[in-house]
C-alpha cells in the first residue's frame, strides 16, 4: 500500500485528502495549520483538512512553525512513499521533502509558471483572466518552482469568485493527482521544467490590497470583489466608514462624473469609477452588521448618501 504524509489546510486541501483516502492510500500523517479563533466570540475553528482527518481517525500534527517544531523529528522518521501538499500555507524544509521515498509533490491552484505563491486563485480573478487551472509539481526548495507532472485548465466564468474557483479546482486537482501518482510510481510520466521567463508571482493578499479605490475602473473594482469573496472581503470607504462589498456588477453605461461619486440609488446603488465606468453594488455589509441586499441598504443606511455627491474616499 502506497504511504503518504499529507499537508493542507482549507477546503481545497480537504477535497484532495479525501480523494487519497477514498483511493486507498495509506495516510501516515496529516499536517495542517493550528486551530484559529474567529468572530466576536473568538471561538476556535478547525481547518477543513483537520475535520477530514478526524473523521478518518488519522494522526494529526498542527505545528505553528513546522520547520522549528518538535513534531518535525517525528515526521522525519516516517519516510513515506509520497509527501503531498495542497494549500498548506507554510514552507517545508528540504530535509523533510527528501524523506519521501518516491516523490514530494504539490497540487497548485494555477497553470504554472503563472502565479507562483500563496494566492494564485485570487490573482487570476484580480487580473481578469479568462482561464486558470491546476498543476502537479515536484516540491523543491524554491517556491513552486519544481518540475511539472501534469496540468489541467478550466475557463473562468463571469460570475466566478475565489470561493467557486477553489471548489472547482479542488475537484480537478484531486482527480489529476490520482491520475499522476500511479504514473510516477510506474515511471510512465516525464516531468517538464517550468519556463522561468514566464514566471508570474501571486504573493498572499495584503490588508492594503483589500480596499476598493477610486483609481480603479469599475471592472477592476468588480474583479477585486470577486477575488476576495468569500474571504476576507473587499471593502470601500464611504463617508469615512468601511463597507464590505460581497457582490457587484459592472454597468454597461458610462457617466461623465469623476471617480467616487454616487450615480444612482433608485433600485440600484451605482458608483462612478475611472474612465466614466460605473459599478453597481448588489450586496453590502456595514461594519459590525450582517451582509444585506442593496435594496434593503438603500431603504436604510443608504438615505445618508446623495446622488451626485462624492461618497468614496481612498
């Protein structure tokens, strides 16, 4: 039976892990990020990968920093056939990767070499890409730079968000991984090197990138909303108050107003952006409140905003 140490954290990783379990791979250990506190009550939440591991009675490790942890020595002693990672969220020491008897491989959520780094799915949406995919690569010391064992592409639809793409790509990644592993074992696959001239990086989204700004076009603002849904959410400053925007739409119409003005609030809440473009806000969340449909916002807090007034600050 082929043995695996699996490392992953969100739903993307959980789907891949469940696929390995269902196919009969022997999961020697599961490594995932520590439980995190969420919400006003600061309740501890388990990662989606941990939930799958618990449901299948697998040994779980949750070091804060894997490379410096006490658990590392135990993991080094396992020496599995494969080390498999899928959205784990930490760098892995070379000495650990080298303990895999056959190969250490990663399920990466982009068509490499485009979007190396921790936020490939988000950047595909921010940049308005029409296509994305999954690549299975060998894990090496340099981030996401290993040889490629296979990739699979999908189209990005106009209504895709990070949430919907994560779901689609987790299934594609699972299926591709389960095709690739037997071929690696049987020496039926020849990996290909990444073209270093085509490398694009996708570092983790910073707090500063979460803000919708008046320097953006409506399309750029809309793409940011899609990229940061369902978390952490893109926000806009209106009258010096922060509002998260969960759903939006680019208007086919144009206006002559400068960026940041309220164009309309009759059934829709439309704001002007660069080059006369207009963004319609469809779902909004005032700070400390729950998300609401825009018609409910217009009938409530929306009364403070006047058409033709500049309402957005950077």
